[in-house]
C-alpha cells in the first residue's frame, strides 16, 4: 500500500466549488485540495448512467473506478457481468470500472467521491473519456 501525504492545511466548501458539471439530472461539484480532488455527486430521481452520462463520455459502460460515501438516497449498480448491489445512505463503497447505475426511488442520490471526481462526467473534449 502506498503512503499518501498532505503538505498543507486547506479548507474549501461545496458552497463555492472549483468546478461544476451539469449533465442531465446530474450535479457534480468539484473541490481541488492540493493533490486531491473530491466530488459531491447529486443524481436526481430518474437518473441512469447510461442515459445521463453515457452521451457525454461516449463509452459503453462507466469506466471510472469509484470510492465514496452515500450521504442520502440510493443507487443500484450493475456490473457488466450482471452482478448488482444497492448503495444507500450511510454506505461507503468501491465500484470497479465496467458498470451502469440508476437512482432507486424518489429521493436524489447524494454522495462524496474520493477517487473518480477528477474525471467523472467529463466529455472527451475535456481531455477525459470516462
């Protein structure tokens, strides 16, 4: 396991994110803290990766690896091999590349992402194809 270090004290708020991405039914707010990029993801009811993000990134499935924490709502993740799980409020999660996902129920999914935030929902025109 590699060692991660932090070289300075920093505090930022999602009330003033460094970057915002707004595909259909999606709000991605980005904070850059030194060498780290964190994201607050909000997916509205009816959100599905293959309908809302796929048109932006042009891949058959989500190619991001995710590490995060679900604040509220829930999503169902389906891997390319058919394996499924539901992530709900209070869950921490890892999701490997090669999946689709959808919001479950009438409440928006809200989560904090620690791994995929730098590239999630960026078009190939922005230098990333995920």
